[in-house]
C-alpha cells in the first residue's frame, strides 16, 4: 500500500511540476438549487465553514491558484477515517502551491468533533465544520466520504463517493487529469 501510494504521489508531484499555475479567468455562477448536487463543469457552493482558527473557508479564495479537493466526512464513518490520513499525506507530499485539501466534518456532536480534532492535530489539511448539515446539503451529500475535485477555474471537475482500496489512485488520476487539462488551457488564455 505504501509503495503504491509513493508511486501515486510521485506521479502527482511530476504533474504538479509540469502544470504551471495559469488558469482561465472566466467565472461561472454557482449551482442555484439547494439539495441538488453541483454537476461537473458547474461552480459549487463556495462557503465551506470555518477552519480551526475560526477563519471562514471560501472556495473563491483558491480560484485560479490551486486545485481544491473537498471531502465531506463524519467521525462515525469508517471509510472516512481511512481516507483522511491518505488525503493528509497527499497534501503533505504535493505541497500547497497547486493543491489544497479541505475536509468538512458534517454534523458530529461537539464532543465527537473535539475528539477527532485532537486525534488529527498534526494534519496539514484544512479542517472545517458543518454543524447543521447546511453546507453538505448544498452538495446534496448522502454518502460518506464524499470527495469533490474543484479545478483552477473554480468548477467541479470530479466527484468520488466512498473510499476503498483503489480510491486514492483514482483521486490522484483525476487531480492529474485536471492539472493537465488546465495547463493545456493556460497558453490559450495567456495569448
């Protein structure tokens, strides 16, 4: 597992080095209806809650700068607890120049949330909280974990539900695809 993770992260780092940082500057409107998941190519709801410092996390602050991975999770979700350390490792290896991982905790009790934050105190990913489920409702979250890849253009590029043996490889492949596609668009946008 660690060997395949190392290869996958190496592939991501290689693509990150090739991708550059330019992105098209056109913006689109966010998906409008509540409880309807944003579709591929749409701008998802921007507000993702507050981080551990109490700062509001808004997807628009990353538009044009990095690919964003947003994972919705809960403490009772076994696959979530397997996915989060892998996402943290991915963030650590990839750095924050072209990738930002945000983990949104959904509706855990205060005690459960505090316990999880103590257990994940050394994580480098951004942790936010959705106390009442309203943020998750904007993405129509019904299954956990539920991971969204948002391109440099601020639009949904991929969505993954659940987590299993091959999930990390598929996530990294999607991130690499997004970076390649957006790097190919960069010369056209610059010219």
